[in-house]
């Protein structure tokens, strides 16, 4: 409905005014209110059409400034998520660290906000080749999981914290791998190497005050390059052969050494027994000689003859020769030499009658025997 069709649809008509609305009056009233708001003089709005035009332009500019200021102030509101922290910078200088929620700061360019996610667990993958302690090349795949626990240190202490993390990780894993041999890295040493790398990495990051906390280091893979696979397999086989030979040698040593020690102990015991026996025999011979000497001093002739006879008896007892005295007779005496040459038992006297000798002359044999006994 048009404004000049009545008094029902005109929002600018004053109360009690039933006539048509004056658009110029409405504009002048708005200018007067704006002038009063900005401290202007009310008399400037009462002039004619030409005198009110500058006032209208100043009011519009003021309104625009107010609107722009409002919009500019609204840009100072910002939201910080639950896992984030807000770093407020005033002309580049840190002035505050805000917690999660709806926050306000002085709009740009006075203050700015950098949001740093402190709750996210980020990961970084590293892959590189390096030398072990035994001068072998190994390729390592490593995963580092970390968080930005100190947003202020993370934002201001380093120019590029991510590059620093990568460099420190590469340095730490190379140092740990360089202290271990290839076999230990490829087999049972993966968990220990990951733990040592985590400790060294975190210590270095703390010394740099990076604000980064490493929660886990995973050594996903550690292997030798494909170009040297054949040579490495040969080296591993040779090492296994070496270990097998060492075990065989140890087994042989464990078998032969106890027997050698037993034989040596037995020989030592035999030598000691022989020594004791020789000493006892020597002492017995010495005692027997002393006793014979005492008897010889008492009866030299008898003792000398007895010693002489015992000596001859001992010598002739082991002799296989038979002596016959045939002087003064021509008779032939036949004796069983095979029985006479047998060694008699201790204390037994050979019985010649049992030998049944065949004597050709009964008179010659007794005479010869008597002559030999008398001699």
C-alpha cells in the first residue's frame, strides 16, 4: 500500500497526524538525531533545503563509521576448540594463551591468534640407510608419534619445529644403530633400539625446549639393501657355520678334558704309590742289611758262607743249564733234563728218584753223586 493512500500503512507518520507524511521532514528528523548523537548543533537542521545538505552528508559518514567500527569489533571474536590452545599476539608479541571456548581479542591488525592443537597425536615416518657398528648397511623404517604439549614453546622457541623434529629423529636413530651390530638389529634388538631412540630423541627435544613430547617410537622394519642380499646371506651362513663349529669344539673339549684330567689324576696316584713302595722297599732293605751286619759281626765265617750259599741258590734257581761231572768214570748217565730245567716250587727239593733215570752202571752213579756232594 502506498504511503499517500491513507494513514494506516505509513510507519513514519507521527502520532495524531492523520495527513500525508512529509519525506523531507522525516529525513530532517533523522539528521537532527544523528547530529545530537555526534554533538552537532540543532540549529543546523532548521534551515532551508540548501543549508541542510552538508549536515546530511556528515551524518551518513558518521553512521558508516559506527557500522564499520562495529563490524571491525566483531572480527575480534574467535573460537578455540577443545584440543587447541590460542596464542594471542599483539603486534607479534605474545600476550596471552587462551583456553578452549569463544574468546575475544583486539581485532586485526592489533592482535592476532594462532591456534595450536595440543591434543592431537601426530606421526612422522622416517626411512633411511645407515651403518652399524660392524660396518654393515641397514635400512630402517621408523614411525614417531608425538604431541605439542607446550604451545608457547612450540610457537616461539624454534623457527620450524617440524624440521627440527625430523633432524633430531634422524640423528638419534643413526647414533643408536651405529652402536649395535647388524644381527642384533635384525633379530631381538628392535624393541631395545626403539626404546633407546625414544629416550635420546626426547632428551634432545627437551634440551631445545621445543614443546614436543614423543610418546612412542616404532621400529617397523630394519633390513639390509636388496643389492647386497646374496652377500649378506653368505655372511650369515658363514657366521652360523662358525657358531656350529664353536659348539662342536666345546662339546669335544667337554668330553676329552674330564677324561684327560682323570688320567692325569690316576697317573699322579700311581706315581705316589710307586714312590711309597720304593721308599718302603728301600727302608726294608736297609733294615735287613743292618740285621745281617749285626749277625756278621757275631759270626763272620758262618754268616759269609750262608750268604754265599743263598746267593748261589738264588742264581742257580733261575738257570736252565745242567752240569754233570763224569771224571773218573765211563758210564753214561741219562737224566730227564726237561723236568730238571723246570723251576721248582718255593721250599720244594727236586726228587731225582721220581725222574726215574736210567743208569747204565749201578756203581758209577752213586759214586758220582757222592763225589759231587762231598765237593
